[in-house]
C-alpha cells in the first residue's frame, strides 16, 4: 500500500540518485528494507532514539583510527600546537561540541524543530552535496539563534 511516508521516501531516493548522493540512497534503501520485512514498528523507535549516539560513536572511531594505527602520536600532537590551524581546529571542536549539546536540548524541548532540521539537512545533502552530519549542530545553532531572538523584547 502506498502511504505518504512511502512516497516521501521514494522522492528522497530519487533526489539522492539525481544528486549522486549514496548516503541518502542507502539510508532510504535500509528504511524500505525494514518496512518490507515488517521490522519498522520495533526498529524505527529504537534507531530514532539511539541512532545519533551510534553515529557519533562511528564518527569518533573513524577520527581516532590514525591514533590507533600510530599514524598520529604525541610527536605529531606537539608539532600541531605550533600551528595556528591546530588552534583554530581546537576552538572549532570545542565550539561545535557545546553547540551540539544545546542542539540535543532543543530537540528534546521542541520536537517540531526536528522536521525543519531534517528538511534542511535533506536539501543540503541533495542540492548542495552536503554531508548529513549536521542536524545536531543545526539544532544547536538554531537553539543559539532562538535564544538570541527571545532576548530581543520586540521579537516575541
């Protein structure tokens, strides 16, 4: 049976195909597989609840592999602190981690924001060849902007 969610997923798959975005196509393919195997009722809520955490773990493992292989060691760490690029990256890493924390708060307190974030992420991935790692950071940035706007008396 064709439901609106199925049609939406087909559209996303086609957009992923047109944009040559493998991540969107694989994600939709996996979701279709779960739906076809009637696993969606059990797995969707679990994955929705735990998926961001898993993604963060996978990304963190990927980033730490050069340390685990010995490609990056203390020598490289000490050399990097001599570079302003490293200091900018350090500050950026701290900034996005704090912003992401606020993103989690916003998503928990204001779930309808998720729809806009997902749509924004889809547009960025399909149209601008972005990478879908931004919803949490996007939520954090949205949180900061919302708080700034709420502090302006005539905006409310």
